[in-house]
């Protein structure tokens, strides 16, 4: 178990740097901190999503596990060289996608964000997840990351998309689809 925070106000970040888990200090706008911040924001969005109407127990349990894993993933980003996300976590997401997607009809059009409160929250979390993935890829271009971290974020955005489709159908029976041949108003 790591150190407990006994003092919240430290003033050590007032000069524009922040400490990593290994004790090194980096600029607050560094690629590593940007990636970790996006993962933190994603975890917050998942927390909001856990209160969404229409979410079934198994989906809530899956997302609760995702929150734990996102905290682990944040630890990977906070401690260079640490690996906490592995193939088993990626496979668990893939299995959850298969289960949720099995009840959905094939897509013929792009899905618009919306379709009820829960579905909209899934879409927001999905968009944040995509940003977190982009930030992690930016970091991976200059520093080594765990081999499954990026795969995990990619699968998580897929899961959130599928859950958005499921919740939209539960809320209103259908999804909001992009109308590519609409007339101009």
C-alpha cells in the first residue's frame, strides 16, 4: 500500500510542476500529466454514468470494475515503468462488449449522441475515453507504456458506445441516427 495523503495543501505544485509516483517532478502540462488527467476525467464520467437510469446490475458491476481498473491505469501513468493493466482486463471488456452487442440490431447509420439520459452520459464518457486514448498515444510516442494500456482504452470506448446503444433502446426503443440525406433548412 502506498503512502496515505495526510496533508492536502502542500504548495509543491505552485511553480507549475507536479510529482509523479516515483518522486520525479514534471511540468503540469506534460504529456504524462495530460494523459493521467484525461483518465481521471474519464473515471469521473464513469462515476456519473453509474447513476444512469436503465443500467442493469451486470452493466453497473462491469463499470464499477472499470473504475477500479482506470485507477490502476492512472497508476501506470503516474509511475513510469509500472504495468497494472494486462490482457485479462482487455479480454474482460471484449466479453462485456459481446454480451451487450448480442441484443442489438446491426448498425446501418452512424449513431448520434443522445437517446436518453443514460445513453447521453455513455456518449460523453466515450468521447472522454477517446481523448484519454489520444493523450496516451501522444505519451507513447516519446515514452514506453504498458502494452495493454492503449488496447484497454480502445476497448473501453467500444464498450461505452455499445452501452449507449443499449441504454438508448431501453429508454425509448430506438437510437438517434445520423440523417446524412437531410434537406438543408
